[in-house]
């Protein structure tokens, strides 16, 4: 498929086939496992932009933390201790888009070692369907030195893909020189599931309201139609789009409006109203209706 071919081209490298074969690979780090920058060597051109030919930082450079000078104690150990205690996933990158550090909650979440995540290793757990979008946002924001926010699915240690909200901000030293990015991620899977369930219920409710033979309408306090189902529009012999946004008076005519106006005023006072009426409709003639507000 064109999408898969495009992704393979962006992620071309010795491990591209493994990464796209699925998310059920072994998590055990072998004794002869290659360093992170070699495992994801094909990502250099995507993640590094104009630095594509630059070698990945060496191990001792990757694990070095750039501690913000606002920290009470400016030491990597202090920074690491603080970040390991927060209930969110935290990462740090250098100026060439390589990830140089992950906090303990991140490593526990993915069930991998720091060595496996460093450089571009972290993308191995990103869901294939989210990877292109994720990398585009990451690289574009990085090149423009702008904060970013993105959602994607990350493979958890138990094999379940969880939705994360990832927010990254650029870091600068005391001379305002760009030093990389720091990002934080929170698990929003439950929120995603709730949103999906709500959309499903809304779609079901809409389907029921549109297909019920009962005439249903909704109006704003200024007596303008905000909703009218198919049965109501058919009674008036008007298309639904000719109802929404129009005043009741304009749609049903002066005579019918004056008949129901006292009832409408009761509704506006918060009262429940139920009545029968013989209403003259401009397009459909007289209609006897049972109305409940």
C-alpha cells in the first residue's frame, strides 16, 4: 500500500522490517544487541533533518543530562531523582533530536532499559499507524524550536497499546542557547475510550431521533430552531436545512405562532406543558397535534 511504502522509505534501515512486522517482538535485550543509534540508523534522516549525516552521540554523551539552571541543586542526580518521582513519563533530547534520557516511569511503562530507548530506540514502541504523524510533529516542532503537543499509542510492557498525550518544550541555557527538548507524557487511554463511547451514544441517539415517527424539535430561548427531525420537517413539508436557524414565527406563520405562544411562555418560565392544538401550517394546511414541551 502507498502509506506503508512511504513509511518504509522514511524508516529504511536494517531494522525497518522488524519494526513493521508488528508490536509483538521480544523485549529481552540480547547480549549482542546493537547500540541504539545503530538499531534505528534509518531514522537519522527523518529525525535529524540537516544533521542527517552526523553520527549519533556516543553513550556517555547520550546519558548526560542538561539540568535547568533554575534547579535548587544543579546536578544530574538531583534532576533525575525529581523526575523519577513524578507520576508522568519524562524524556530529554539533545540538539540533534536524539533522546538522551528517560525517567523511571517511562522505562517501567515500556518495560525496556535506558540503553534500548536512547537515541531513536524509543520509536520502536510507537504504534505503526501513529508513527508518521508522530515523527512529523516532533521533527517540525524541533526544527522550528516550538513547543508541541501530540497524541500517539505506545506499547506498554504488558503488550497493550496505550494512548499518550506528549507535550514537549525547547530548553535553553543561561545564554539562551538551544540545548534540546524536554517532554512529559500522560496516559489518556481512559479519556479516549470515554470519548469514543460518547460519540457512539450520540450517533445512536441521532439515528433514533431521525427515524422515529414522533416529531421532535429543539429551539433556543430566542425562539429559533436548533434541531428538527425528519418527521417534523415532513409534517411542515420543508427540508430540515430550511428550519435550522430560523424563528418559529417565520416557519409556522403568525396564526399558528399566536396559538402556541402562551404555551411557549410557560416553557420559558420552566414549566412542563402538554396540550392538543389544531395548527394552520403555511405549506401543509391544518394539522392536529399533541404537543409536549
